């Protein structure tokens, strides 16, 4: 069954180009030319991924993403933006977008990100289990423990409410405590962007949000630690 991509973009020429290339890659596309109809299609059709422009009539991309996440929809969202301002990109990620790509973009890069996000979502869904893992298979790291079957991180025996991305980031870092990973390495291993070279601010946003949930004092982290100039590591 073909994966369905919802394109929410008000510039018809961009929609046509995206639709043509995605269809050529074997995807089925749905199109919306304003935020309101885009949100409606997202909720009704439950696509496998959403390409979401920021500047839209009726409802902007920020509001579409915010409302989608409030409905507990975990559909991967890649924001399309012509803006270069960091605040716009960070806000989109804070509202629950999985990634962003700045116009004009390479079709090859966009298709790679689409494929990676759909694959990551499928892998996470396949790992879900209603039965907790036996204590021996959990990752025990002092005050932190990770149940790989339930995909839950515990701190002091209390489950943390992490997003899928935050869970994956925490699990990856905690699986190799003390090892420093660059932002590019995290984009490759957690975001599934092979050989990633480009903007890595998505990593910093995800780390910041993770710290807000796992650390006693996010301003002075003791679990997810920065090695200045090199990257991040988990301190067991």
C-alpha cells in the first residue's frame, strides 16, 4: 500500500513539483492550499507524513502543527519555510514539528527526509508493546531506567512524558553513557539522516526539551550533558 503524503502549501507550482516527484517515488499525495483545509485533511485522512508550509492563508503552519499535536496525532511533520530566522524554525520544532527544510530546497534532500521520517515512525510503531519488558532487559542507569518495549523512560521510578523523538534521543545517548556524540552524528543516528551535513538546530531544541523533562535543574544538567565544542553525552 502506497504511503500518503499530505502537502499543505499555497503556491501551486511548488505543490505540483512536490506532487510530481513524490508520485514518481511511489507515494500517493494529498494537497491543501490553506492551513484550515490542511488541518482538516490531516485529521480526516491520517496521512503518513505532512509537508507543511509556514506562511498559509486562513491558518498558518504554526497553528496547524499546534492543533494537530493537541489532537494527539503523531504524524511526522516537515515544515517548509522561506524564512531564515532561527526563531521561526525553533518555534516550529517547539510546537511539535519533526523537522524543517528551507526554500529553495534540493528535491533529493527533501525526498531523503521524507523517507527517513516515515521509516522512523514505522520503526517506533513496530516496537510498541502492551507488555512491560522484564526487569532484566531494561536499561538501568542509576536514577534513570529505560523500558525498550514500552518505549518509556523512568526517573526515580516515575514515567516521564516524552515525545517519540525525545525518547529515541534519550535511549540512544543512554545506551552508550559517557560517549560524546556530535550534533551531526545525532542527526544521523536519531533522525535517520544518513551522512547528514546541514543545519543541526533541531538537535539543540530536542536536547533542551528533553532536559526540561528529565533534569532536576535544566540549567545545570546532570544527565544529558554538553561537551563544549563537541556535542552531547549521557552521564550515568
